[in-house]
C-alpha cells in the first residue's frame, strides 16, 4: 500500500520503470519487427536497459525505494555506452577505434535513425539520463 509520504517516490520509480519498459520493447521492435540488426554498442546498451525494466518493475510492485542502489549503476554504465555511441554517431570518436566493423551494421548509418531522423543512440542516451535523474530523485525523496 502506498502512503502519502511515499506517493511521490513511487511515481518517480514508476516513471523510471515505464521508460525502461518502453525502451526495451522499442529495441525488440526495431530488431525483430523492423529487422535492423543491432550494432555492438546497441547490444551493450540493451544489456543494461533490459535488466532495468525487470528490477524497476519488481521495485514498483514492492514499493522498494532502495532499488536506486542497484539500478543506478546499471543506468550509469548503460548511459556511458550510449554516450560513446552518440559520440561515434556524430563523428567525434575517430574511425580507427570504432567498435563496429564492415561485417556488422554501421553505428552511424541512416538505419540508426527513427521518427524522421532522430538518431537511436541519442534516444538511448536520453532514456538512460532520464532514468538516472528519476532514480536520484527517488534517492533524495527517501532520504529527506
């Protein structure tokens, strides 16, 4: 049961879970329905986003506001991969250290966009940042 003093942290946690679920389902849709094979950095980002959808959902169910201790590291590491991917997309990472090869999908090609030109790496980075902010707000709310 959610009490008044826990309603705001619970809504923040629910919002973080919702972002993780939408992001995870979107990644599955892009890969399985649209047929876009994920690049190496996309796989790493998925490896950190998919567990967030599960553990944040369980935390919402049990109103476990201490989940930030476990979810925040996943979101930060996933955000670092998304940051690197975004830098690679805009060309700030030099060509010789790009993790994507000629045998796999390009990290900077036109197939890496959605919604009329929004790069997927930017969407992933935005989602990780939003989850990080929400988890920090949960942490702040339960400590005050």
